[in-house]
C-alpha cells in the first residue's frame, strides 16, 4: 500500500477537498483523509467514495501519526481563518511537517504563500501569507526524499462567500477596496484546480524537479476586471476605492486584508518570482487553468 497511498491533511476543506477529488479522478492513488470528526457529514461522504478517513487533528501533532502511517506522499495545508489555528500557522505547520517526516512520508507537498514580511522589509505582515511561508524552510530541511510547494491563488469562490458583492455606501452593489481599481495584480483561480496541480505533482515523480514551487492561477486581474466580467454576464456591479483608514474600520479583521491588498498593489499576489512559478504549474497541468470569465459563466449567473 505504501507505493500508492497519499495522506491529505485538510481533506474536508477547500484546497484539500480539491486534492482528494483530483487524486480519486486520477485513479492511481489510494487516498486517506485526516478529520477531527470522522462521523461528520463531509467525512462520511468521503468514506462512501472509497477514501480512508482517520481521526487526527493539526492541533494535536501526536494524532497525526495515524494519518501519515504507511503513506508514500502527503499534502498539507493549514487554515489561518480557522479560529483555533489563526496566528499559530507556523507552529502548527512545523509540527505537522515533522510528524510527516517522522512517519516516513517520502514526498510532502506543502501549501504555502509568499513571505510578505520579508518582501516588504517588515513594513507589512499579512500573517495569513507570511505564517505559511515561514514553514517553507522547515520543509526544505526536514529530509524528505522529495518535497514540493504549491501556492494557491485568490479563490474565485471568494465571490460566492466572504467577498460576495455588498451594498456600497453611495448606492449600487459591489466591492469597496483599499487599492487602485485598475491595477492588474491579483492572481486568481478556481480553488479546485489546486487539487489538479497536486495530483499531477504526485504523479510526476522524478520528472518534477525536487523543491519545485507551483503557483496556480487562471489569470491576473484587477477589481475592474472582476466587475466588468460579471457585468458582461448581466450583473450590475462596481468596485470603489476607499482610503486605507476607512477600510481598516469597516469590519473586524479588516486590517489584515487591507495589508494584503496593499501588498498586492506593490508586489502582485504571487510576488516577484511569479512568472517561473506560474509557468511550472502550467507546464505540469495539461490545458492550464480556468479563467474568471469561464468560471463566472457557470457559477455566477445573474
């Protein structure tokens, strides 16, 4: 079993769920998912599809031994927006990487993002990016036979959830954001396609250079691009720019996202090494990735 078993940490979430789907579709691997609650609806639905579900929790590194035992490969993602993880991402991710190495995992794929604090000389933190990036060095030094990094984009799915269009202060609906609306700096994509990339990386074996960084995106967009694309489908939306201090006061946690948008404006979502990393992902996945227009045509009909 060791030859074809992949353990997915976060397999009931957005990125991990896409990884499970892609691994099952590929048909080459057996899949195991770690869940804090194997009796949950999501976990039971995976079991019905032939996925092995084991009880494990990122907050309890010792419990991860069961998730990694006998697995040749593992995909690992943490979730800053999960209240119990939050600013502990570096600590939690580090412990999980060490647990995977201790269990004998040969190929680890770690979901990371750019180190914003380093790129901006400490001026911007963007903890939900930087906290992941700080685990990268742990992955590189852990001693896995193979390791790969995948960078997920700004999810298109955000427009259905946390960034769905809202009423605007001066009328209409759309988005109030603290950045230039014309800047085409947001690498965005369908979160499910992270899974296609991860499955391809596991399947590629030695053909994929060790330590590769794969940045997944369907394109690079501005806020006006998002609005114009949706309006062409019959919506009536717009984006408006607001001052940073106004944005910071607009909702709890706004400061974190305001710094994120500021980072985008200065360095783009994927940062200065974006071209090589996007090219590496595109080369690995036949047909590339879905554009916002194509995704919205299916998922955001008026």
